[in-house]
C-alpha cells in the first residue's frame, strides 16, 4: 500500500457497497461430450443468412409462438462441455444473419450485424460488444476449430444485444420505472470522510434528478426512498424490501443507484454495471482468486427477464461510459439481493468510485450528479427505443408511454 493510500485508509470509514445474498454451491464437473465438425477457419467468414428470422437457413419445423406473439424458431443444436450446454457461434450467426471473421493470431471471432459488433475470444469470459466490456458466465469454448458460447449466455445476454427481435420472451412495456437510491439511514454506504462524501446522500440526489428527467418524458416514476432512511431493520430485509416496493408498484424497469469502492485500493476508477447472475452460472466476484463457486441453479424471479435486463444494462453501460467519459470496468453479474425478487428487468449501476479521490470530488458536485442522471435517462430512452418497434401495435396491447398533458416534451 502506498503512503497516501495508508493515510486514506486511516482516515476513511469505507465499507463494502454491494450487498449480496448468500451463494449456493456447486456445479458438477464431468467430461465433455461431443462437438460438431470444423466450422470457423482462419479468416473465414461465417455464412450470412437472410436477416428475417425463420427464413433461409432455418429448418421448416417451427415451434409454437410464445406468449408475447413473437416467432420462435426451433432450438439451436446443443453441445455439452463439462456439464454446460453450449451453442455453436456458426449456428447462431447463420440464424441471426451475422457476418463473421476469425483471426487465428488473436483467437478471436468478430460477429457483426448492422451497427452491432461482438468480439469473442476463445477460452475467455470477457467479450466486447460495440467496444464495451461484458463478462459472460461461462468462457467461450473452442473445439476442433469451432467456437461455442454457453446457451445461458446466448439466450440471457448476447441474443438481446445482437438481435432483440429474436428474443422469445414477451417484449416488456415501459411505463413505470422504479429508481432505488442505494443505502440510507444508519447505512451510509461508502464514505470518503476526508472529502465528506456519503454514498447514501449521492444516490438519493441522483435518483431525484433522474426522476425529474423521466417524469418530463412522461414515464411514471417511483422511488424506493425519498429521504434518509432504512427500509427495514436488517440489511437483508432492507434489500428485499426494495424489490417488494418495485413489484407492488408494477415496475416495468428497476435501477438501483450506487457508487463504488475498492478500498483500500484508492487508484481504481470507472463504471460497472451489474445484473443478477444467470441460473447455473457463477457471479463475476466468484471468479476472483481464492473465491468459491457461488453458482445458483434455481431460477430467481428476476432471471425470467435476463434477456431484457441485459439489453437494459448494455444501454445504461454505453450511455454512462459515453456521458461520463469513465473507464469501462464492465457489465458484470452478481447475486444481488436487491435484484433477486424483481418481476421486471433490473440493473444496479456503480457509476464512479468514491474510494478514488478524483472521482469522489467529481461526484460531490451537483453538475456531475446531473450528468450521471442524464446518462441514465439516455440509457433508459435508448432501451425503450430499441423495444418500441418490437411491441404489438394494436390499441389494446399498445405499450407506448402515456404522455401527461402537464409534461414537457423531451
Ligand atoms: Zn452501494
């Protein structure tokens, strides 16, 4: 530890920000089963297919349409490695009409469709989508020259980013947005005492600013707290209460607002976006040195919305990094108690580090907190704009946001 950091450690009362639920063990390990023939050669483009689902390369048999009225093509072929189901990149690239380029030297496959650009690296969990870092729950696998992504990562994350029109889950409406200012009352969250910065104060201020922006655009907004208070006597109950409030409000979207810390490391800076870990996968935290596997196999309520949560997280990630010009620490997963019980897509955002004095000083200014709120509003707007063309358009099922007469145009 550097002397300055040691002084900081002595002066600060920083405590862990994220509150997670207890993890469950343990996934089994067994021998791999099978793999398909060679498909991704060096600098060999993946065969592009027509972009409309269910055409061209698809087998004739079609599954019944899901509840949301969207098309449901037959399932992709599954290959199991070490008890995990994988899908071949060549298979979903053909289905989704993606162009592909394999670079042998980097062991990287780049898939593109329109403005989307996904870069997968063999044996790595970290992928890049539109230049943003995303950490998958399982590493990309390569077998006999063919690249595979876990079925859970494909269906719960990558598909929504690449081709949201292919997601089989019903397209959510977006009317009621629940904002959750992290911490409160006896729980201050992160404290940078030399700078007199408390996380609970900043999160509430950002939430109130974001509420104002979203109401001006016609959304209905509910805050889990509007003043300095805990929502329950214990931390666990407090976190669960926030999801209960969101569900009771009929939330279509939930954002928990936090500020980060890696104290006593005072150098790290940047933005992290968290979603609840997908079923059968480890959280990002559990991949750290000495950490135990925290895989949960049961489906949490919020896991039903994994695909749209990933789309929301990506939009918030992009707009926050772009708006704040912060370094990208990634779109990650964690077993977050505040998200677990949600009946809608939900994301926890850690915009900057209060353990980093430079970022804490910025966060202490109203102008910067307004910028955070505006970046989050832009992310929500982008998410809504992506979903809007996918929603049913009949009057009875229209999911357009009602615009109150009193609201100002955006
Ligand atoms: Zn926090």
